[in-house]
C-alpha cells in the first residue's frame, strides 16, 4: 500500500485539531494518504509542535514578512517543492489564497469549513447560524476554488442547534463532526473517488 499512498501537505494557522484528526487517520495501514508535512503561516501556530512531536516535517513562513500574497505563496511553494505533495489539505488555514495558487492546485486542494456551505461563509460561522435562527448547522469539506468558501462539496455533516446553544457549545458539537468527516473526505480524494477538474 505504501507506494500508492498519496502525499498530503496540511496547511494550518492555529491549534490544528483537524490536522491531528488527519494525522491519526493516516496511521492506519490501509489509509490511502500519508502526511508529508505541516505548514503554518505564523510561527506560533500550536499545531506545528503537535506535528513535530509526531515526527512530521514542519515549516512556517509568517505572512507578515511578505509584502504581497504572491510573495508569501512563492515562499509556501518553495516548501511544497521539497515535500512534493499530491494533495494540499487546508485545516484551519486562515489566509485567502490567490486565484493563481488555487488554480495551480485545482482538484488537489481541499478545505474544511465549519458551516453547511453555501450558508455562513467567512468567520464566526457558529454565531452566524445562531443569529439566523438555524435549526441545523454543521461542516463541509470542499475542493478549493478561487472564491472564498466556495468549490464543490465532498462531504457535509449536520448537527442540531439546541435550545440555549452559544457559539462555543455549537462549535464543540460541530468540531466532533469535522474530525470525523475530514479524514473520510481526504480518503475519497486520495482514492480518486471524489474529483474535480472542471
Ligand atoms: C475549524 O473549525 C475549521 O473548520 C475552521 O477553523 C477551525 C480550525 O480549528 N476553518 C475555517 O473557518 C476556514 N474557513 P483547528 O485548528 O483545531 O482544526
């Protein structure tokens, strides 16, 4: 199986709990992907230490050190050249990527977003859902396209919104589902069972 495993780079900005879910899933011998590196856009992203502790290559480039998005992405691309990923998995990576970068990785870059897209794009999705009076909320794994939080859905999971929910309690309920569907979605992409080229 090892030879056919797809190489995956994970991009993070924070604690990296979805990253950890992917790392754990990839430990199964029959999982179709291996994590070859974790990259962050800031030095203090907590997930970097977690990944390093698992013996995974890590790198960071602070986006503030670059005058433009393109400059930052060139630095990111230099790191990716070393890791040679087949797939990029964004896991709480809170930088907008340029159309040039997303087009280059079309069909090979996926993201997890904490809402039932196309509802509640952007930030504070749990507060958005509560403000809307939503009865259901959830998370989406999708292919990345130039539009923010757009792109074809690979998997979605739903949770109920319960009386008395706060953004925090709702986030907790959604996160459990994120950790379940992200490894499943990555496996679908790695096996070629979910694809996007058009
Ligand atoms: C997750 O809830 C993820 O869905 C969200 O950030 C959190 C990162 O947590 N991503 C986005 O909002 C992207 N638009 P994590 O670092 O523990 O995985």
